[in-house]
C-alpha cells in the first residue's frame, strides 16, 4: 500500500479501524501479536501512528499488552463474555424504561427503520453485525440519557466481536431481522411494554446462542486434541 497523506492522528484512527475490522471478522485471533513494523510498512509510515492506534484499541478493550510479548489481541473468558452481554441487556432495558417515560423521538425511530432496511439487504455477517449494533444504538439514543449512552458506547467493540461469532450461522440473521421488525412495529404503535418484552427475549436468545456456540467450539477443540 502506498503512503497515505494523512496527519498522524487521522492515520492512527485509520489504522485502528483496520485492525478493529481484522479482529471483529476473525482475521486476527485472540492471543495473536500485533507487529508495529508490519502495519508501518503497509501504510508507508513510521511506527508512531501504529503505536497510537494500538494504544487506542487497548483502551477500547480489543487489545492487551503482555509483558515480554507486547500487544496482542485480547481474549475474553466465558464469564467476561456473559458479563458484557448481561450489561448490554440491562442498559437496553433501562433505555426502554426511559423511552416509556419520555416517549420515542420520531427521528430516532426513522433511523432505526433505515437501519432495519439495510439489515435486510446485507448477507455478510460482519456487515450485519455493524448494522445490528447501530439499530440497538437507536434504543440507547432514544433514552435521552447521556449516562446510558456513554456506558453503552464502551461496550461497542467487544460486543461487535462477540456477536459476529454467531451471525454467520445459518438462519441467525433471518431470525434477527424478524425480531427487529416486530420491535419496530411495536415501537411505532407506542406499545413500549410489549416491545420491552420482545427486546428482553431477543437479548436472552443472543446469550443462549453464544453459550451454544462456545460449548460447541470447546467440544470441537477437545475432539481435535
């Protein structure tokens, strides 16, 4: 790749986005080392913006630094994965309570419908995962709570990585779209109570799917060992 004419800050953000995509899509696996010189050569730059990009991803929870090894892709234990998903569920449930109290802005609902339309058109799991997060972010925006938004935003990258694990499985995207369609319909009807019930069941199913995926992955590893 030729040299990109960007400031160090813009370039570091660009490199961070590139590494993030590699992690979320599984091109980089947990424990895999991030080599600064490799990215510096690829982008025709010094190591400084690469180092800044890696630091940014460390803060965001996708990368960790290990003594005598350097920066590696962070791995999550099962309990950490479940904690992240449970926290997401609690924040979305709280957002729905605020929506019930304050109503849902029509512009937020329109944006959720736009995201749903895009979700119906994609086939790649990583693209769907991104749009799925944007859809759910609509509920968070609808809460009109800066506290909820800030806490939820810190979950974004770990959630993208976790949820991308199962959207590649047959039928999962179709099921997700059906549930999101129902949710939008209920929100348009201002049936917040039923929408909350559908959302909570949807989120419980996500956790169940992840548990099933992790169990089957572990069983496969043991079989190969």
